[in-house]
C-alpha cells in the first residue's frame, strides 16, 4: 500500500473546477469516515457494530495490518469519529474490558478513561436545551460511584487515577469529589458489615435477612470489602 503521507487524495488532484469550500470538504470527509465505519462494522461487528466495545489500545496498528488496503488517513478519521461518538463513550464509561480485533478481552478500561468518558457524556447532557444541571450533577455522581464499586480500588486510589488526565471542569470535578466521599462511606459500611458477618456462623442469605438487606446488596458489600482488603 502506498504510504498515507504520499497518497494523492481527491482534494490534492489537479482540477479545473474551483476549490471546494472548507465546509464542503469537511462534509465529504465525514461521509467517507462514516462509510469506512460501516465497513469496519461488517469486518469487526463485535467492536464497531450496534453495541460497540472498548477498543484495545494500539487498535490502529492492528487494523492497518489486517486491512493494508485502507489508507491510514481515512482509518484515523474513522476511528476519531467512532471514539468520539456517544455510543462509544457510553461503552467506555461502563468499564469492562478492552477488546482486540477478534473480540478477545486484553485489559480492563482504566479508571481515568472511564472518568473521561463519563465527564464527556456529562458535558453533552448539559448542552441539552431543557437540562436540569443539578439533576445532571447527581447523575455523574452516581455513575462515578458505580464505576468505583466495580474497580476494586480504594476511593482515594480511584480518584487519584481519574485525575491523572487533569480537570474535566468545575462541575465534573465537584461531582467526582462528592462521589468519592460517598465511596469512602460505602467502603466503611461494607468493612463493618464484613466484620459482623465474620463474627457469626450464618449463611450470607440469613445474615442479609437479619440485617434487613437485600441478599444481592449484602453480597455486593461483602465482596467489595473482601476486594478492598485484598488490595490493601
């Protein structure tokens, strides 16, 4: 394949017509990127289909090796369009695992990338005409707390990781701080619950009933406390 740095695009070819306007050129480039994304969804539906998955870091190199006929510049544009889409940001915000071209899990989505995706979604939600900012701040706070619960990290460690990418705006930063305060309180309750459970001989279901907890919530808190202990 010709190197993308020297590939002659339609815009570079000599033409007797007047140069296209910047907006027309951008529209044409966007159409090409969307067409390539549709092709990528056919080749790799587990990554680019209706339910996109977090992409393995370095996926660009894997794609260029698998599809050498695709110009690098076109592939970069398609990936930028894909990874900035709301659907992809939602997939990233859910955490889980990054996947390779075969759909195999290769690594967990890092806390900082989850937080960046959540903050980007928050910003988009706040741009709606009928937005209730307090409601959106509460949404972000809940989602950050949920992301922490699935990480196995202490609240301080998760917050530190999230902030490695810098500030995401005053509102987002405040929501993160509030969420980690909630997380610290939840972690303390979970540890106390685990100590109480270890001090008796009941099953988890019986213990949950005695404490007035739903069995799933009791199991969630006990599992979290064990994970935090192991991490510590």
